[in-house]
């Protein structure tokens, strides 16, 4: 168990600080399913392939056991909601069989919301991860993470507690820059201070550290 925790920490650090931008989440699964009818076989094939792609593509950005449990406990309709598009190649059918290569594209932001709702600890970047200029009426936070893994987890937990999203701008070393709306920032700062974080205002926004 101890070595598994170390592995999660390494994966999290690599995911956090290796790339700041939104990631491409696509996958293809070959299927060959037999059922009472070809239509039933196709439905079963899509449902199974969708779960396989979601599990495979999100595994690098989440704790596997929590991700697997969330997938198992989610309906096919819930999982459809985090897919932005699908495509089929090499499709063949008979009266009772469906064979194809099915591809899915996962909507990263929808996947983040689904994992948050299902208590899956993750570090999947948002689609707004790279922003050179902060939008109007937004606040910039520059965080120094003395303990990168636990501090990043704690920051996201604080954000979820007040119902806001951390839109990451950049991640370099143990420093993270992110933004949120001015209204949300006020709630976020208050909750940060309640949870032992230091907050200081400067010309670039707010510096935070623990």
C-alpha cells in the first residue's frame, strides 16, 4: 500500500507539472458482440467500449480504484454525457452479431465534473488551462506548493467546498497560477484562510501558500 501511495504521488506530480494545457482524450476499442439481435449487440458493444475508453483514458489523471468504482456505479446514460463524439470503422453485422472499431472523444470538462460528483480524486486539466491573459472581472492566484501533491489536493478540495472551479493558467515546478471570477474569489479566499492558507495581495493578484 505504501508503494502504491508513492506511485500516485509520482503520477500526480508528473501530470501536474509536466504539462499545463488541456489534454486530448480519445480512444478506440475493437468489439465483437453477439446478442439476440444485431441491434442489441450494437448497443451492448457501444456501452462496453465507452466504459473501456473512459477507464483507459482517464486512468493517468485519477486514482484508479476510485475511477473504476465510479465507472461501475455510473449508468450508461451518465457516461454518455462525458463523451463529446464517437465514430465507427470496419462495421460488420449479422442477424445476431456486431463487429466494429469504435472510437470515442471524451469531453475533458464534463469528465472533470463527473469525477468531482463521484468523489474521484483527479488532476485532469480544464480546457481553460492555458491562459496568457486573464479575462475581465477575474482574479489571478499564484500558489507556492511546499508539498506539491497534498497542497494541490487541498486547494482543489477548498475550491469544491465553495462550489468553484480552479482554472489553471500554468504549472511550473511547485508553483501554480490559476484564475477565478471576482465573486468566487472572495468565497475562495475566506475558505482558504479558514483552512490554514496564507493569502497576500500584490500587483499580480494574490499569492497563496501554506
